[in-house]
C-alpha cells in the first residue's frame, strides 16, 4: 500500500482463519479492512497535484488556523488512525489548532481505552464521546461547539490527506469568510485501498436530482471556458458533504446544521443550498486533494421503523425549496411522514434574508433539468397485447440494461417520465435510449445520440 498503491489479497490462498477475518472485515466496514490493516498508518502518497498548483506559494503566517473535526461510528482502527496521521504528517503544524475526534456512540472495544491510550500521546488530539447515538449531523455539531480554531475542517474517519492539502483551503477562506471550500475528493478503493487520483481537468462538480440525491457531474462548459489556470477554484452547485472547510463564525452565522436531522443524509444539500442562497460561495479547491474510501453500502445500523433519509430530506425541502419541494414530494408519493418542527429553520432563513430557490436554480445551477419545462409528463404505456408501462429506476445498477415493463400503477415512481423540449424521454439526468432495438436507460448526453424520440399523432 506504500505510495498509495494497491494491496492485492488472494482469497484462494488464505487459511480458513484468514478467510474468516477477511470476510468479517468486509461485513463490519463495507471495505476491505484486512487490506487496510496491512498498510502503514503513515503510508506515503504520490504528490497528486496539478503542475499549475505547484507554482503557488502560501505564507502560513497569514493563514487562519483550523480545528479538524473527525466523527466516527464503529470505524476500523487502521482507517481512523491513518486519517489522523495523514493530517499530522502532511499539514503545517501552525495551521492545525487541534484534531477533535467525536465518537458517535461506537460499541467496538478498540475505540474505547485503546484509542484513549493511543491518542494521549498525540498532543493535538482530543476525543469527545456522545452518550447516545446521534448520527453524523449532531456529532459534527458537537465537535464544532468546542472547536477553538478559526476554521472548521470536517473529515470522514476513513480519509487520507495528500501533500499540500490544507494551505489552499485555508487560503481561499482567508480571502473571504463566506467562501466554503472542499478539496478534490480522490477515491481510495474499498477493495485494494489504492489511492486513485483525479486531475483538476477531469474532476467532477456536485449536483443533485429531484429525489434530492447528491450526484457528480462533469465540469460545465461555461466553467471550463472561464478558467485561466488548472489551479483556479471551481464553483460547485452542491457538495458531497463529508469533507469541507468553513470559517467557524460563518458556520455559526448560517445556523450550522439542522439539529433535527438524524443519522445520515440531506445535510450536505442543506449546507449547499444555504451557502449559495444566503450570499456565500461553494467551491472545489482543485489544488487540495484528500482521499476517501467510497463504499457501496452503509455498514452500520440506522434507526428502526423510521425512514431517516426521507425525514431529513423533507426537512430540507420544506425549508429551502419553496414551490420546488413538490417535485420531491411527487417522488415519495406525498408520504411526508412525521418530519418534526421546522419553524426554527424557516425563521433562520427569514433572518438571513436568503434568495429564493428559483434564484438558486437560475443563477447557480441553470443546467438542472426542471420537470415543469418538459413538453409532457407521465407514463410510457402500450396497450397491446396488455396495458404495460416502462418501469425502470435510474440507479447505477439498472443502467445499460433493458428497461422493465410492468402493469401501469399510476403512482409515478419508476413509471414517471418526462419528454423534454429536445425530444428526450428522461427522469432527471437519465434518458431512455435505443440500443440496437432495445430500450435502455443511460445518462443523457448532449449529442442526443440514440436518445431522440418522436411522438406521432397516432399515439406511438
Ligand atoms: N457517522 C457517524 N454516525 C452515524 C453515521 C455516520 O458518526 O450515525 C460517521 C462515519 O463514521 C463517517 C461519517 O459519519 O466518518 C460519514 O459517514 P459515511 O462514511 O458512512 O458516509 P459516506 O461517506 O458513505 O456518505
Ligand atoms: Mn465516508
């Protein structure tokens, strides 16, 4: 794993005990813990910065310092410690006021006394422990409430900061306290732990769809054209959420996070909409790189009996999205559930005098597909031989496979499609296309290749 390289484990050469450890590591963490455990806690990484970035110099005496807030729930020892050491090993000590570890009520033994003992040797590290499971939003708030740095920098508990990651983030905030910034989030493979880096040109910016799920997009044409150097910051309509820096006073000024949000999700869009709508900017600082282990499932327990993600997302929509909230409610069949009281959050928006969501769409995210601008909306049905509807999700696992045909249910969901002005049949960023006679779903493309549909008056 040294220099960010892959650890290749051969399961067929393992003893039965090793196999069991290997499997348990995956089950507990949703990444290859065995591989992570074999890598040095101080492993090196290649210098992944673009050439234009290497020309920039920063005077650390003129940069604000930061509290690094790392929250965790049942994180693997090696992943958590490598996160901490990567901060200490690759940041200028003047800039790191402290590292605050917030334990969100983990129940693994290694995160109790052994962690206390280990961290007691590292002067800058403090550990806070919640008395009950709070979820990532309130855990971050707990860290922020005791932070003493001028800037708050949030990291997940399975990250590795690359060389030179911190200065560009703090520099950008020093220019304007309303600049909220993220690094390029590089991928650390969940299976081999290899560090895969993205250049400034090929990095992605954040967006979302009307299910209010975050997604990544290529840099928009207008932004490519306006950039003078590969080192320029990149405006991003939304952020992924786990890794960002913000002036502590600005975080508080904006009303921090919504403490009514539980466990995981929607807080990133809340922060993103709020920053843009209330006068700030959200940027990816492409000279700053931090790796993150992306995984394909959530390994820990959520709440039983409540759909936490829907609750958080309804709170987001109610407060920030004006009439556009209905687009999300259509997706969940108007089952809002009990989302609690949002009057405080509405009052906050009022007090801050923020722009409308329409303003955000027009000015910050004009590329967003807005269903009301489509030619028509509804199901794609055929009456022969039986009434059937085109029924397909747009999740990654269903892309580039034949769409489903199911009896029409008139409940929207995976049977809801939009014919856009350009003749594409779509849901959000995904379009139906003709793959040699078979209808499939893929990302919409600007060339409209195989994605043009014509509705004739006979009803085809
Ligand atoms: N986390 C937490 N409490 C929770 C859920 C998550 O403290 O109830 C922490 C988790 O350990 C991680 C961060 O929140 O450091 C983000 O969670 P995760 O990595 O699962 O989200 P993802 O990166 O997959 O979106
Ligand atoms: Mn994570």
